[in-house]
């Protein structure tokens, strides 16, 4: 039997706001981040999201934290990084 990890906190993810941002932003990288977070709200596993996007669990955790702390604007690439 496959074991599942701890539940991921997705309470800060506003799907409609992310979908709007995808439509309005021309930045493909931000759209990918939004799609990853939306997938979590649709019960796609963290492992699956990370595998499909070829990202680490830590990266996805950071995106969730930025959404929680700063809203959608937190997903934009920071200057100097």
C-alpha cells in the first residue's frame, strides 16, 4: 500500500485569482507557478506536480509560502535573484 505524506496547506491559494493572473500576465514562468498551485487545490499530489514540472518539493513549498505571505505578487521573480 502506498503511503501518503502530510496534507499540504492550500488555504491561501485563491484559484480564481491565479486563473485571472494566468490570463492577464504574459510571463510564462508565473503561469507555470500558478498552474502548479491550482493543481494542488484539485488534489493532485505534490509528487506528481513536482515530477511533471521537474521542480523540487522545496520549490513548491516556497511558492505556497509566497502565496500565503504576499499573495499572487509573491510569485513574481524577485530582482537580483
